[in-house]
C-alpha cells in the first residue's frame, strides 16, 4: 500500500527513490513487493513520453527502472467488487486501514509533529442520508477533490493523504426493507 501511495502522485520513481521515502523497509522487501506489484499489473515501467521507450538505465551494472501505477490499477472495479467474498473485502479493508495506521505512526514519530500546522485531522461523523442524498454528496466530494488530485509535486506543495471511509454506522439501520414480514 505504501508503494501505491508513493506512486499515486503520478511521477515515475526508481526503486532507489522509493527506498529514500521508506528507509524503514529493507531493500529486499521493497524489491520483492515492486516485482509482485509489477507482475500483478498494478505497476509498470514508465515510458519516456517523447520516444515511447521504456525508461531503464544501467546504473553500476544494474538496470534502473522508473515505476508508475497503471491508470486505475490500484482501484477496485465493479467486477472486482461483484465477485469478491466477505473475506476479500475484509482483507482489502484491513490493508487500507493498516496503510493509514502506518502513515500516521510515521508522522507522529517525527521529531516535531504539529497537527494544527500540518492540517492533520480525523473524526467520525454519522450522516443521515437517503440514497439520493448519498449520491449527491459523493458527486460533490469528487467535484471538490479531483481537481487537487491532479496536482504535480513541486511549487511548495506537500504530499498529503486524504482518505475516506463510508459505510452504514449500524448495518441493521440501512432503512431498506427485506421483503419479509416480521
């Protein structure tokens, strides 16, 4: 998950650059995960835009590759969700939450974390929404967030994680009828 988040900004990165961002990950583990994500179709070796040649360079006898995310590969598609088991969903969600816990743990372990200065926040809000209101809210959130998701690194920008979780507060309170008389 940390590799996917690091590459999510869109800029191709080498294994060495990824290692700099994740010094707590042993190099062998990093390369094993890069290779697994590449074999699984999540990562690709970047192409040089002008020549369409794969970006690979020899560095001290080794081939240095620039990795990128395949567009959409790190997202679950409707077909993935339709065919997923409850165990699949629990495993995916656990990975998502673990990546957030890891990122927050690394943040607060820094020398001087300042939540107010850095704009860090977390909270739970229960919203009472009809299906139509939920769709309207989701569209409004996407309209608000997506223009910023296209920002490239630089210009005084700091990479920031924005994560959302939306689920029924109590699965029994969905307001849906089951069709059976009780």
